[in-house]
């Protein structure tokens, strides 16, 4: 007999419907799995055999062939354990096909038959909904996440026995109510707050501008000047995640097995800070079975690269595509996958190898050639893609000991949210969210310069040798600064401030 069960697998961060076919035939007992299974899928036979035994169900003493269709797509993970076990019971005539036909089943089985969590539950729930299926049966640990996919009966189970009893009509698996998850995430007031950073008022202003327009930022300063503190507090001044952003972010984290505990969605903007020894694949994604890298884990959040020149040059150069396009394309012989990677990049570096170039209190002893070599580790094209270059000098005692009130994250976040609301209205229906995403043509349309501003920028271009890309980014920055003041037009003071944020620009061919 033949048992057929609908299941699913992950391709990158998206789900794909898979049909699990189980055939029993005469001959010596044997268990074969076909359809390009990788190691964990091939080992499924041992887990399924033990789970059936401990749950009181027979394991056939015949030749078993399991086909995972379509057969030309590689399958990975242990989520096929449950559908294979159910397929074996169907093939033995212990379950009726009509009871299984409208359900998508996924779940890893323990040896005693308990259901263990899987990766990609949200993506698989969306796949079941798009396939027109009635319900999804999966481990209870993944149920909250899957319930975000409305229009689908998400039924959590604890064991193989519960699933079989439900499919036989002997017990109920109550479906979970739909949930957005955003209403279950009260604002966290205990995290890093901008008020904790003393001094660095110009850096705080730059951070506000960056957050308001989604601009990338480079902080240059000596050790202990607060560069890392500032970067860590950037998520606290960004607007909360919207529902669609939360779904996108959760799909990525679920695909790598990092789903939030006891919550349906990732509700806080990600902050990723990889070490400078990270590899190209670790940063950008890929591998034998391609998975998202750090740039995708930072999607809708912040990617912080501390000690920027210490990263391998090849690692830094792969950042160009995600910075420009907001996505990463990973091509393999069998498939080509796209991972979203729309993030804010915050980088930090010392002004020289010893870190004290320009410091009034400590003397730099680095030879000029070493300083040039150190800074040359960050290429001109990458610097062009960083909208703001800002010096963060050492903080003096007076600032550290001051009791004067300072802006906290809540107040700054309100300013940022008002500026982003202006941009949301400006870009409504155009697939843009912030000024940093504007193309050159859109800059000309939505950020025109008056004669005074044009004259100012022309002089700066000639004197400082800005590249064409820097020219466009300066105007985007000026548009954001004007939005923070709710100004309809870009005035010369807005442009002057934007120009002041391009301290490291140099004319380097792309």
C-alpha cells in the first residue's frame, strides 16, 4: 500500500510544499529514503522506528521506500519525522487518507515519540496557507510562531500519539487563535538608553539623523570615547517594528533556529555585532546548505562592525551588494536564493593603529605610512556607502561629571518617529520607507536644492573632492535633517550639516 502525507521544507527562509510518499512492498526488510535527503533526513528511519514502538504502533517488517517529492530539491532537517511516521501508518491501513489530506505535517520525533521543535515554522505555515490546506500540525513549541499565519488552523501537538488520535477522530487538537504578537511586547525600559552617554552631543545628533533617515554611520575616535555605547543605543531610538517587518525578521530567525521564546514574533529591532574574525559566509550567508548570515540577521535592525579596519578586506567588500540593494543573492549549482538584508550599518574605528591621533591628552607615535596603511584597509567605495563619517573625540571630565539633563531614548525616538512619518507619507505606495533608500532620480524629485544650497554644495564638491555617490548621499542626509525640523525645503543650513558628516571622503575610483 501507499501512504501520502503533505509536509514542507525550507529553501533559504521560505517554505516549499513537499509530498511524502511511503510505499510498502515485499522483500527483505529495508528502509530507503529517496528525493535528495541529507544526513538528518536519512537518519529519520531510526527515530521513526523507535517512536512508533514506544507509542504502541507497529513498524512494518517489509521493504519501505520513502520518496520526498519533488525529487530534484535537496531536503534537510528533521521536520520529516512526523509525516514519515504518519505515512507508515497510512501504508499499513491504520489511518484513512481523507483524514490526512488537508493537513500539512511537520515535526521532529524523539525516540519516545515526543515532538521536538523545528526550524522555519512561520514560513511553513505560510506555505500551507498558500497551498490552500486547511490546517498545520506541528510541535507545540513552534505553534505560537505559526499562528501568525492567519486563515489556517494551527494545531500544536506534544507527541506522535496525540497526532494519530486526532487523525483517527478519537481526540481533539484544538487550533490556536490567530495572533500578531506585537501586542504581547511591552516596551522595554530597562535596555540601553541614550541618556547614559555623557558628552558626545554631536555624535548623538548624528545618531538621531541616521535613525531618522535610515543612514549608515561611521564613528572615528580614540579608545574609550563611547563609540560602542552609542552604537548599542541606536536600536532604542528607532521606531518599533511594524507587523510586516516583524514577520520578515521572524522568518529569518526561525530559519536559523533562533525563534523567540514564548512569543510569536521577533518584536525588538535586531542588533548584531559580529567579531572581526568573521568569515565571508558568516557575514553574508551561504554554505553548503545556504543559510542567512549576519547581514540578514540584522534585517530591519542594526549591524555594528567594531574595529572596522580589522575585518578582512574580502569580508568588507561583500557588504557592497546588501548596502546598495537591501538583499543578498547566494548562487549555488542547484539553486539561487535571496535573503533580505535591509539594515543600518554602524561602524567604528580608531583614527590610527594606536588610536590616539588627534587626541589632545595622548601623543600618537604611529608613523605616517602606518596611519595611511591602516585607513586604506577600508576602501573608498565602502566609505562612499557610509552616509555619515563622524569624529567622536575623547570625553572630558566636565562632561562625565555633569548633572545637566540630557535627552533620553524615548524623547529622541519620538523625534525620529515624526521624521519617519513624513517620509512614509512622501513615499506612500512606492516601496520606499526612508530617505536613505531613494535612488538618484527620486533624490532629484523629492530633494531639490535651491540656488543657495546648490552653490554651497558645488563649492564643497570642488574643494573636498566628493564622488558622485557622496553627492547623492549628502542630499539624502540634508533631506533627513530638514524632515527632523518638519521643513518642506532643504535650506543651506541643512546642507551644511550634511556636508559636515562626510569627514573621510576622498575621490577613489569605484
